C-alpha cells in the first residue's frame, strides 16, 4: 500500500496565523512555492493561503498586505489527510474538494503536503490524467 507519507513533499514551512501577507508573499518567493500552510500558535494547521489568494483577496481589493494577517485568508475548516492514509484516499480527497495541495498530518501536526507534482511522480499516466480532470472540473476560471 502506498501511503500519503510515501508521496508527500517533506520540509513544508508554515506561515504563522498572525504574520502578515507581505511576509507570506516573501516566504513564497524565497521558497519558490505558490502556497503556504497557515499554522496557529498551537502549531496546528489553520488553513492554506495561495499567491492567488493574496492577489485577489488583498491586493485587488485595495488592502495593505502589511496589515492583513494570514489567518484572515485561512478561513474555514482545512482539508487534510493522515500520513498513514492510502494514496487512493488522498487522491479521492483532492478530487472531492477540488484542491491541488493536500496537507498531510501526523498526530495533528503538519508533516508534509501532497501536490500535483507529487501525484505526477507517483501515479500511472492514465490515473493522473483522470485525477487532474476531476480536480479541475468546473473549478477553472473562465476567460
């Protein structure tokens, strides 16, 4: 059985929930990533913010990135998978919620993230194509 732990990207860094979006954007730049998990002072996952979230919900809304806190964009209940869950369960979760990044937790602590690149490296081409189609179904912005 292939588990989430077997395919996840290790070494994921969180942005603190009380950090501002300017700090988050700089972290994304420095880490060369498009998203960051948001963790609370209790070291628990609070959500994920993306570069797109910062642009759409802060910059385009005329807000100051130095004043808006990461927790303001990490609203709702985060979707995650246990590190020992089967890869098929992780894939189903990503498809069901139409998410491209899936945090992986162990003992309620973030230990990694499964991304599309991780799926591409571990799934047969046909299964990957099927999963990507479901993840992106009706979630793509229209031009």
